[in-house]
C-alpha cells in the first residue's frame, strides 16, 4: 500500500494557530498532502487563560468554514477538535461530537480518564475518529488494559511530531507492543505555524522503526460531505 501523505493535527486562527483555515489548506496542497485535519483547541481548564480556544458558540462557524473552504479547494480536510480532558467534564459532555470528523483527546494521564472517554464514546450514536493526542501516559500505563480500552472503543494513538523527543528506546518498545496488539496510529505535525504543516518526517521514521505502517489509519474510504 502506498503511504498516504497526511497531517491530521493542525491549528488555525480559531485557537492558537498562526494561519487561517484557507491558508492551512493551501499550504497542505502546495506540499502535496492528500489529507489534512484542522484540530483547534477546546479547553475550560486553567489552560483557557493561556491560549486562544474555541468557544461552544463558535463551533458552528468553525465547522462551516472548514466545510466551505475544503469544498472550494476540492481538498480533503477533516473537521477536528482537540479536547483538553482536564476541562470541566460537563463542558466536554456538551460538545456536539456529531459535528466533527476527528477528535483528539489531550492530557489523558490516567486509566480513569481513559475509561471516562470510553464511556463517553459508547453513548454516541454517530462517532468521529477518536485519537489520543501526543500521549505520554502510555509509557507508564498497564499496556494490556490500555490497549484493550483503545481497541474496544476504536481509539487511535497519535504519533505527534512535536513530542517525538519523548520517545526513548523504552517508548519504542511500548509502541511495538501497541502495534502487535493491533492499535492503529494517526500522524500529525501539531502545526501552529504555516511552515510546520506536513512536517511529519520524524513520525514516518518512527513508524518505519517499529514496522508500524500496516497500523497507520487508512483514510481511502473515509468520505466527507
């Protein structure tokens, strides 16, 4: 299978990114990507005072703009959201998940939080792609239980270009364990600046090192409206 050039974690002006949705799509096209995901932040934790974040009142404008710009460009750009799980959980539960096509959960640092996410997912009628964004908890987690929850709920594990420095040899071995369990991976640059879009070379190297290409998300049959 030919490797699809994708970047499934990019930020725009809607949160703390330095580019518009239109600019992000244009850059992705220029760089020869076949798929992009705009995944702006949503937080009601302490982080809300430090970064720009999507507000619930902006969700519709955000989704509509991505839908409009991708149609105009004739380019696959998923409507995403990066949710800080340290937020008030009632705020997380009020997110209109059916409006989005990919959801990244960040700061998942315990099995309790992972199980809360699983319970949330199980109660949804329409499910987007779910990922654990730039996750480091897996380095200390019980990988058997961790893998079981991901597999049972179809949660992907993101390989994030901004956090690869954390991947020591122990991390590589644990990623191989996830690979062998059948966990599927997504890849993203976590771009906040225009020049960072599509910068996933290091991620591809990690996938090659763990022989994990067969576990990479397959978006060929993923349709958008």
